[in-house]
């Protein structure tokens, strides 16, 4: 697969590429981060020239990453796995009920062991796939923030770490779109993939953000969440939202700090923008929110005879 290298980030001990995968909403993107000591790696550049470098640090665990799309709600689902671990443990972020079979077939084809089905928040525009996944794959645990007030096997709070193999995701509270929004960020350190990746849900979209007019939303809170919890990440951090409606698949902290038409404004201007969006009432909200409050569709506890 052709990879574009936007820039190289140099340190005293390691060179890390800033990798942007070719992708489109209709075709999943995937890549692995895996560098071996003193191994020369070549990347194809947009100018058709070749660049190479030698890594000097110990090899970090290999992250398998897939970005999947559900067209009806324009939702991105993300599959992550530690494919250097013997069990190949994996997790899904923001699965959708309509694409559960597709996602589980991919997990099976790649030989992964799914251990978590996670949500960034209680969605209003689609039904989460976590309930169906739990019914089809015994042992999978559903994950959502404690602040969401919904049902799940695992409730996370700010600062928690979700481990899968030798990799982990850090939990950051980013309320404002809803009260329980969180952003999942790949770990920091030499044994974790670089550049870092953040799965922002609806808190931060590519050149936009989630609406703040229902489910306990607050434009003031969202502004502070993004600026304190996402814009404080390294500028090369790759940002992956829960939705996109214009065909974009990835952005960076640096890009959004420069070009986001809402969040580059001061707080009062941002508040005025959000109060005058005049958006239509989400057509799925009356179905999606009640279902998502109970882990998607149904309570899967065994019924007594």
C-alpha cells in the first residue's frame, strides 16, 4: 500500500515518520507501526522520490490499525490490535449495529482476539454495535465512560489506561458534545506507536466539532475540553473522529489548531457560533439514545427460566 510521508520527526535516539494512509470512506485504511533496531525503511513520497532512514531504538510493539466506515450515519469505527503479541488482542472503537458482521469477519480474517468493544460517548445518530458484538463473541467487554450514565461492563474515567497486549489507550475526558464524551489516546513512550493517535468521538471533528444543544451539551465545556485535552497533545498527533461528512479520514492536532473554523476562535465567538447552527433534530435520536444507554439494542444478561 502506498504511504505518504508528510514530515519526519527527529529525536536524538529515533526517527519517527508522520504517516497518513491513503483512504476514502468507502475503502478502509490500514497500516502497522513496526520498526526494528538499525533497520532501513523506505517510503514513497508524493514527489516520487525515495527517502530512507535508519532507526536506532528498540522495536516497539506493532500496532495493527483499520479505519472502517458506515455510510448511513457517516460513522467511523476503528480496529486496533497488538499484532506482535501472541494472542493478537484487539479492540473496536465506536462500532455500529449495521456493520457488526463486517467488523467481526475482519477480526476473524486477521486472526485477532477481540477483547473490548468501546464507545467514545452515547451516540444519538446510530445504535452502537457493542450489544450485538457481546452476543456474538463471548468474553468481549463493553467500555464507556462512567460519566455517560449508560450500561457497560467497564466504566472508564480520566487517566485510566485500557491495555491490549503491550499497547494501551489513555482516557481523556472531553465533555461538551455530551456529558460523557471521552477521547482515547494511544500511549506515550518509546514502547508505544509514534506518532500518537487520538480517537476524538464527536468532540472534535475534522474542521469542525460536535453539536452542543442536547444530551447535556455545553459549548463552553466543549471549548475547554478540546483546548485542554486535545490541543495539548503533540502537534503531529493523528486525530480520528467518530464521523465525517465531507470525505476526510484523518487530521492532526497542528492542522486543527490552525484551520478549524470554530475552535480557532476565542471562547465567546465559539459559543455564538454553536448557538446559531440551527441544525435539524437528529432523526435517529429517539431510537439511538435509549438503545445506547443499555449498551446497544438489548440487555444481554441471561434470562431466568
